[in-house]
C-alpha cells in the first residue's frame, strides 16, 4: 500500500499535465513577448547555403528591446587600410554629428526620444572547418530598428564650413552649407519623395514638380512609392537617374500637354540630414575581410552582400517630403532632355533638409 500511494503521488502530476496539454492555445509572437521568464540570451549556429555554403555563422542575441538616445560628434570606421584603392585618404564610414533618437512618422521625434532596437545580436562569420577554421567577419545587428538617424549640420550664407572648408553660398555653391555624410560603405534602400519649384526658359513656364509619394503636393499624395538605392564602398553621392517629376507649369504648358519631366539627380550625401527607420528589418553594421552575405534575422534569405571593410545594411528607410529650392531649366537642349526619359542633369540642388534637434541644456553641436 505505501508503495502504491507513492506511485499515485508520482503519476498524478503527469496526468494533470497531460490533461492541461490538450487544452493549450497557440500564442502569437506579440503575446509571447509579454510572458515573463523566457531566456534572455539566445545562441545558435547557422550553416551557409548556395553561394555562401563555405561560411558558417554563430549568432548570440538578446530576446529584448534596447532603447537609446545618443549624440555623436564624429563617427569614423575603417579609415585608410584595404579600401584605399577605392577612395584614398577616406574612411569606410565617416559621419559628422550623428543623432540616434525617436521618430514622428517620417520625421524626427522630440528631444530625448528613443531609437529602438528589437532583439539585438552579435554574429560571427567563419570559413573552413576543423583546424583551418578562421573568423572572417563580425556583425552587430537586430531583428528590426525603429527611430530617426539624424546627421550633420547646416551653415548660413557667408559662414565657413568648419568640417569641410569652403564658404556657404560663395559663387552660388551650396555644398559648403552642409556637413554630415562624408563617406558611406553599405546598402541603403531609401524611399524618397518631395516637391521642387520649376522655372523653364527664364520663366516662360513656371510652377512646381513633385516626385514619389509626398504630402507636399496633392498631385503626388497617392503616387506609388519611389525607392533609390545607395550601395557601394566609400560612396559620397546619391545618383537617381530617370527620376520622374509630375509637373504643373500653368495653363500654357497644359495646353501643349506638358505634365511630366525627367531628371538625373547627382546629390552629394552631405545634403541629406536624416533617415527614418520604420521598424526596418535586418538592420546591421559589420566588418569583414572579404565579401560576405549575412543571413537575415529569420534565416530565410541573405542580405545584400557586404564588401570588405566596414558595411552598413539598411534595407528600408524613409527620406520623404523634401522641399527643394527652385530648379531652373534654361537651355533649349536641357528642356528637350527634361521632356524625354534621357532626363536633365541636376547637381547638388538645395534640398532645404535641416538636421533634427536633439540637445539638452548647454549642449549645442546639433
């Protein structure tokens, strides 16, 4: 009898668990995030496949959200070294006056708001096996990133640019009016939109042109989104060729059927002062000795291959509702190009893109 009683005591919890298991309800990821008592650290090894089968990836992550607000005067990574043959006396990543903060839609949030990384992790890429295995890359990433990445500062006409030299506005040159992205190595897929006044043939036609999906012009508010990739090593220019503008140049232009123009934009990255991360998946920054494709967070695919050196991977950001200065198209040849998909060339036009404010008290660099 005593033995029988002991058996009953042992098996009773098992019967209870079996009965409860039949009544379990599947939970979503959002519901699971509210459960207390999960493991904080997550580690795993990911085997490469296809073109990247020679690589193996070891991931160590936090099952958590990390919120931060930071101002960085100067961010430089990978200066000199291997990539000097691509751009000499430069850095793989060189940013002046970085702010990591929260966002309000496509714009920067309030001072002190938080940039949020969900499930951040460290990943190490290795190649070979056994005694020949070696580390070939290192990455810091996250499942997603949400917030605003502000960059640089602007100068008034007549001011000397303290970071890059030159006088703001001298001989009409607007580049010395801006500091920010000096060089960038990585992949950024940016949704772009905006509105610019347009003046043609000295004012015979004048009006405005909008592009992308922007709230600055009712003609473009329901447009399909327009994306532009910035990709490469030590890049310092945004190149957008065949950019389609929806233009309104008055009654005279409408009578002859002019409602679309095309432009080829060549814009120094110093004119761009921020990117809105909107729960951007697979954000990361990495350092590798050779080209590597890092796995996406869910391991279903690979990110854009990262070149040797430092590399920033941002699969989606928004740079929207840019209100540029007037664009003047004066030559007849330029007018013909603008009306064809060949496009008219526009270089370093003023975008009136102001860096966000994220300073407390006497701090004033931004």
